[in-house]
C-alpha cells in the first residue's frame, strides 16, 4: 500500500482543510494510506515524528468548511538554519529526511507558499526527499499559478469590510481607510478595491503621491459625495519611501508589515481637511470559512497533487493556468514572484472605473 504524507506549512488561510480532504479522498480511491504531518516540518523533526492517520471518514463533511488547518502549521524555523537558544543556527535537514523515512513515506504533499516551496525544493535536492507542492497564499504572488488557495476568500473578507464601512463613512462624512494584507504584492487591495467600490487604491507596485490621492477625494466632494473609501496594501510605503513595520522580525522570520493605514489616514486628513478613520483587517483575512472559489480550487489542486504523488513524481508544483489544472517544475514555481502588473487588466479596469491609484 503506498503511503503518502500531507502537511501544511507557512501562514494559514481558508481552504487548507479542503485541500487536505481532496488529497485523502483521491489517495483512498487508489488504495493509498495518508499520514497527516503535524505542524509542517516541525512534525518531521519531532522524535518520534508527529502525525495522524487520515482517511475519508476523518476528513469528510465538516472539515471542508473549516478555516485554518487541522494539521497545524509553522512559518519559522528554516530546517537549514534552525535557530538555537544561543542565537546560532544548525542544519537539521538530515533530521527532516530521517523523519520522512521513519514514517515510511513514498511521497510528501506540501501545501504552502513561496517560502515553503523553496525550503521543500532545497530539502529534495539535498536529501532526495520526494514531494509535490500545492500553492496556497492569500497574497496570490506565486508566478507559476494564476490562483493560489486562500486568495479568493481573503478578497471576499476585504470586500465585506468595505461594504460595512461605506454606510458608516457616509453617516459621519469620513474618509475610511482599510489596510489589507498581501505581503509585498497588491493583489488583495486591487481586487477588493474594485469589487468593494473603493475610491482610492494604494498598492506597492505603484508609488503614490499625496496630491494625487487628495485630488481624487476632492473630486468626490465637488460632485456632492460626503465620504471616501481608501484601500491600502500593507507593503505600501509612505511618501518618504518608508515602509511601516510592526516591530523587529523574530529570528528566522520576515519583517512584520503593518501600520501604513494609520499613516495614510493621518496624511489624508492633513491634505484634505477631512476626518479619517482606519480599519486594519490583519489576520481576519486568513480566518473563517473558505468561499466556494477556494473550495473548488483546493479540491482541484489536491486531487492533482495526489495523482502525481501516487505516480512517484517529485519536484513539481500543481498550478492553475488559463483555467487548466497542471503541474510545473518546482524551480519554475519559486524562481520569481508575481506582483501586480502596472499595465495589466485589473489596473486598467480600476482606472477605467475612475478609481485613483494615487499616481496621477
């Protein structure tokens, strides 16, 4: 009986459990056993390895609807530079492979973002560990796939926030600034801003000017509108080019972005003479039930990943391109990120709607 491992690694998002369910269901149809690795690579580093046996009876029904990940995840502790209490690091990649072997795995399906994919690709090259990648990231910035699990639901959350902010903005004659996640890309801000009727959308791919954003808000007032909705991606820099951070990064972790929404609100108050308020969605965008789009995407990618794993394929990532579900070399998947294209169709759509992107 083939034995396939599945794990989630990196930041959580909606749709992970739907992907786990799809992997288990597809493997069960082929008579394969599935082990769920707990807390990503931390589960393989544990002695003995931390896992649970998965079958369709365990993952059916309610799991499809649950946010987060039933297996747990980890977004720090690079096994090649694993942090030690004294501040040093150690290479624990051989121990990851030992855990893989101890469980008797024939292949491992890793559901993660770009950082996770890079780590798994390096583990495969150095140790011979076999794996298949499944893309998940609310940032939707993986270049090799049109869509990643978690993005659609994160956008829906941001759109709902805008729908709720609009009436209170109109009631109090305010500029409402909504800060959304997205890491270094503006995909969430752009899609949510278009769908949620934003008046100004600020994304890191397009440097913004205070006068341009203020002018857009002034035009609204000139035609009788008493409020404005502004969406700001967390990686946007202020007019001086400074990026807002929540504090120093933990060892082995990326800097924590956040706070630009408050800066933008303060700047726009001074520039327009209006009253501004800021809402920071933060991890609300990661939690909650996955939407239908993410459930379908997770099912499609999970089934394809299971097929590849059972065929003994390794070093590939499943992806969606032009509506087709396929797989690409992992090196291609992690070779570049996919920022918003300043000349792309969504930017053109925003401009066509009269939404200001702060650059003109």
